[in-house]
C-alpha cells in the first residue's frame, strides 16, 4: 500500500515540470511513511511513497525496474495471487530479485501486456513505463478500491494517487461545475469527475496508455450484472458463498507485518472476523464505541463476537469531544470536497488501529452487493400496489410537517416514511436518484450562482440509462458503481491512508462479487428482510444475538455541533455574507434560508447540506485562498 505519482512530458515546456516530481511525491507521505524514492529520465518522472507490507526489505522499494532497465513501475495496492503468478512466470524463465508482489506484477506485464489485468486478484493502481517504446501504461482495479487521478494537456500527462499531489505540479485550478453540483447532491464526487476542470479519476476497471502525446482509455472489466441470475436455491447459494468468501478472506491474510480486523458488531465484519479467526489464532480486532450516543453504540455485539472467536479485542470508546477534536484533521486531509461525515469515526478507528497493526480487514462492500440498506427494502416496497403503500403515500403531507432526524428511532422512522411517500410518485430513474441523493436538483439550482450550475448533468443521465427493469439486482449494481465506488471506498481509503493503515475488503474479491450477482434478488431481500443469503450462510457460526438486533448506521452529532462547538466556525466560513458574496459561488439568500432551517424546530437533513458547505469552504480556503 503506497502513494504513486508521475509525469510524462510531451515537449520542452512539459519537461520543465519534472522539477515538481519531488514536491508531488512528498504530498503522499502519509500514504507511504516508510520509504520515499523517485526516478526520472529526460521525459518521464516516477515518484513513490512506500508503506511496506510484503517483502519489507529494500529489494521491494519503488520505482522498481526490470533487470534490463527498460521497464519501470510504481504500484499502489496488493496482488493476492502473486505467488501463483510468480510460479507461472518462473516456468517461462523469469528470474526474480525480490519476494515482492510488485516485481511479479512488473514481470507479468512484460510477459503478457495488458492481458495480465484479468488475471490479477487484488486492489491496485499502477503505472509502468516502457523506455524503449516511450509508452506509459496505467490501470485501476475492478471496483475502484485504490484511487488514481490524472491530468493531460498538450505539454504533459500527470497522474497521482491523490489530487493534492497533482496540484504540486502547478495545475490551473478551476472548479468543475458538474462535479460541484453532484457534490452538494450526493456528498461526494463520482468518477470520472473531480472537483477540478481538467482532472479526471480513472474509472474502476479501466486502463490507459500514454504514447506520442496521445492518451487512450479502455475498459478491461465489465460489472457482472445478470438480468436473469442463474442461482435461485438458498441452500446451494449458501454453500457457494461460504466457500468463496472463506477463500477471499484467506487470500487477504498474507502480510509480512502485523494484521488485524475491524469489528463493528454487525453481520458483515463479524463474518470476516469469524473466517479470519480460523486461520489466525488470537486475531487482533478493533471496535469503536460512542459514550455520548448509546443509540449507536454497538460494542456489546462486537464483544460477543470477539468472545466467541477468542480474538485479541480492543475497544476505542469515543465521546463527542473526541470526534470533534479530529474534525480539522479530517477536513485538512481531504483534497477534494467529501461530505460523508462518517469519515470522522473511520479516521479515528484507523488512527487507533494503526498503533497496533499495519493491515486491517473490513466488511465493506457487503451492503451494496447483498442488499443491506433501508433504501433497498423501500425500493422493493415501492413497486408493490397495496393498501399500506397507498396510506403512506396519502399521508405524505403529514410526514412532511413532522420532525425528522436520524438521531432517534421515532424521528428516523418519520424521515423514512416521508422519503418513501415522496419516492412513490416518481419514475424508476427519478426514484433511484432520489434515494441516492440528499438534496434535490431544484435546491442545488437555488444554492449555486448561475455561473456554477451544471446544466446538462451528463453524469446523472448516463448513470440512469442503466436503470431499465427496476429489479433489486439492477439497483444493487447501480449502488456498487455509484455509492460504493464514489463514497464508501474513497472514505475508507482516505481515512486509513491518512494514518498509514492498509484496509483490505474480502467482500470485493472478484469471485465474491460475481457470485453475488449470479444470485436471484429474492436471496438478498424479501418481505422486509435484507442480506438473507449472507445472514443465513453464517447463522450457525455467529452469535444469535446479532440476528435479533436492529441495523442503524452511526450518525455524527453534526446538529449539536452546529448549535454549539462549531457555531463560530459556521458563522465565519458558511454563514458569512461578506465571504459568500465575494466568493460568487453561492446565492446568499439561499444560504440565509438554509441557516434559518438549520436552527428551526424541524431542521430535517439540513445539517448534511451544511456539513457539505463547511467541508467545501475549508477545502476552498486551503486550495484557492492559500
């Protein structure tokens, strides 16, 4: 796990930018705190920050070249099947100088070219330079677990693990209007967009080649959605899932440094811990609890799992003040606006876990591929014609007037009923976008000045073309390509890498994902139950208490902070009329309306939008007013 960056100069103007390679590489220090190296010739520069995981000796350092000096690689990630690939390469006469997966990846590319990509089981973003051909080849893993951003103009091609490294090359900074609109609607910016014009994220499952000043982008992996899934029987599906997921977990236990696992007390992380404990005695596990938010505290369930599998369990019990103390550290690390406030507890969990281990397994991805969210049940219910739905829909005006909040069971139920009633009035495409969004297009149009409104919103229209039948599996496929790739995976990558921790996600093993989308939707959600096949497959293994508990994600106490500890910061950065009018991005009248709603009796989800504004203004101050 590392940070990578590089430059390919197309002419003498581009070559001037080679001097920025060292500064760009230093920006990635937290991703790779162990070793800093760079390499360059007259036209290409490659920089690498290393977090040593496999073969921690100097032989595994990067940039790495082959024995001839023709090829150079910088690589971020892990290839779990590198030993079997190495054995195949040795049969073809390859000789290795290290025990690293990096050298295996380089030799595999030399032997097989881009055809190596379907053979890789792991998460990765890498670049390989061929000096003889004068070409640079880059690729990103199937589901976007590892990030890769790039910029190209007539003089140069730049790439990096993070936007902050690209900025070190002296990019012209202009906000992308569509990305800004999507950020305030979704709380994140999905690939291929970035917050800056001229900077793109390489989409998951894509590769690119840069040669003779031209850039070609290709897709090498198609998401495994089936309109007619072949697996229907629960018993058979359970057996296949147990076998496939067990192998995925075992594959991810390889490391030459200490390894542990996150344990929230939910089904997903508990399954991972149960399977990992079969291979590792006294597995180290890590949970966070919330002293001031007992409604969200799940440490009791995590302890039950830890006791059953005899793990070496650590609980980090946090107060609201503990969370608040890390706000600035989190928003300072983010290099493009990212408004999912659950990044805060992930940051702290990663920070505390890193004191004990360098690698942690997590249960991320299960909700998106096996149907774990309330909105999935709502999606199925919304397609039913019955008295219950008609009643909820007819009471829409009532739900609209009642107080709504995620912080209490009653007010959260009202919030969900209101969203369900609203969704029932929409087409399939409109309904999906509504359930994926926090803010409507109309609200964003009011918030942003005309120069910053996005117009056509091509990303949204292209995504919604994939919604054709309205099946649950179709919704899950969209969630996997929007929410998972745009929000959940970047959140974990950013917050773990900010603390030099590698996080591995067994549920996103290609075989597990392909199995999940080979299953009929009824095996995932039906009659109000969710993640059916996952829960039933491991029922005999896990404590029964996990099956009797309600599911609710943690809600950061933003509203309390905005009315107390962060109120002064809001007045300075978000509700400052002089600042807003000078900035010329937001409409002050709409900002004033948002402020009034925030401090009203019924703020609803306004705190989400205000948090996004707060994050954006911190980002803008750092990168535009520096």
